[in-house]
């Protein structure tokens, strides 16, 4: 099973830029940019909590499981 962080999608839905989120969270813009990419292989739980707090969402809205076969077909 593969896990995906939906941060980029959530920011687009809410009309929030990565820079705006980084300012809200007092986090480096490069960190937010990395979390919005498809190449995330690890992230601190505390960072996920901070994102959820900043966007007023739950962790299950932020993280989804992805069927690897579907993921390959999408590329």
C-alpha cells in the first residue's frame, strides 16, 4: 500500500498558496513545496499535525492510501 499526502490538492481547493501556508505555519517554503510533491517518502507526525491545525482539517483528509497499480496507470 502506498500513502499520499493531499496537501497540493487541498491548497488548490482552498485557494491558499504554498507560501501563505508556510507563513501560517512558520515553516520553510521549501518544506511545504516538498510536501506538495509526489516524492515525499517520510514526514514527521508533528508536521502533519501542524498542517491539519493550519488548514482546520483532520489527518484522514490530508493522507489517503493509493492503490499502486492505479497510481502507475495515472502516470
